[in-house]
């Protein structure tokens, strides 16, 4: 009988340790104690100038974490898998609230973006996704303007901040503007200027994704710097300067 009671005690202990009744309670305790990660606010600070974000454009976000952690953050355009617009390298935070700033590149397109904040620590809380929006300028976003001596090219473009140079005598000069993001306005004005002072022509056009404009002369066009300004409802959207040598 003594032997049987000892065996029964061991069996009871084995039942407590290995039966499926006790395990869910232990798992529930782990889930309740799991670290947490939240993002309370995310604000985009971005201003445009002729299709480029001004320096200092950023996303500022604030949140909290339940334990000291190593976090990382990334910004991706919604609907474009595999594209990363901006990323923060790993950064350390203490338990409690945190605030970080992610710098934006100069050339993101307007629209919705997914800000993901995740932890690389162990145990890691679930990552947090927040949708933010880069605002669109009313004049839209135009790609780098092109210039050529015929409507079919070959086309020249800016190299850095320096406008292209066209050699020789030409009776016609074409400039092409292509919208990467449409404007909210629809009144397009194109102003041609010689040597940055003398207005030689104005043209009004309807909106289209690609806008071509030209200057033509019966004789060779005057040498010098030609400037073409595209405006949307009076607001400058893009300038294109070309040196005719």
C-alpha cells in the first residue's frame, strides 16, 4: 500500500506537469507579460519647390515601448511592394515613451505611405504600421525638364544644377515637361525668356501628362540663355534654362 501511494503521488505530479490542462495557463501568462510597442502620432513635415521637397522634410513619430528595446523604422509607398522610401537605422530606447525623426529624400511622390516601427530585441513586440501621407503641391510634380532641337529629340537635361548647352545655329528649340503627379489646377502657362529678362513669348495650354513647347524663328535663334517657365494657375511648377551657343 505504501508503494502504491508513492506511485500515485508521482502520477499526480506527472499529470500536473505534462497534461494539456496546465499548459494554456502558462501560455496565457506569457502573452499577458509580452512587451508592447505603440505609435501614438506620426506627422509629415514636407514643402515642395518645383517638384522637389525642401531640405528638412521629415516624418516625426512618437510612441511607447514596454521594455528597453532596439527599434528600427521604415517608410514604404502603399501599393508598391519592395520599395523603401526612407529608413532609420537601429536606435535604442528605454521603456516608456520615445520620439524620433525620419528624414525624407528630396524626390518622393505624393500619396499614402506605410510607416513601420519594429523591434529587433528579444522577446520582440509585434511591429506597428501607421499610414501617413506626403502632401501634394497644387502645381503637381514634374520630372526633370528636357530640351532638344526637334520634337523627337535627342533630348538634353540638367546635369546637377547646370542647364544643358546646345551648340550651333538652330531655328527651333523644343522643351518638354512631363508630370510625375498631376496638379490640382488646370491653367497652364508657358513663358519664354531670353537672357532672363526679355520675355519673347507666352503660351497657354490645357493640361496633359506631357507638355511640349517650342520657340521658332525664320532665322537662327539668338545666342544666349533661354529660360522656359511652366506655371499652373500662376504658380511656378518648373523652370528650364538652356544655353544656346
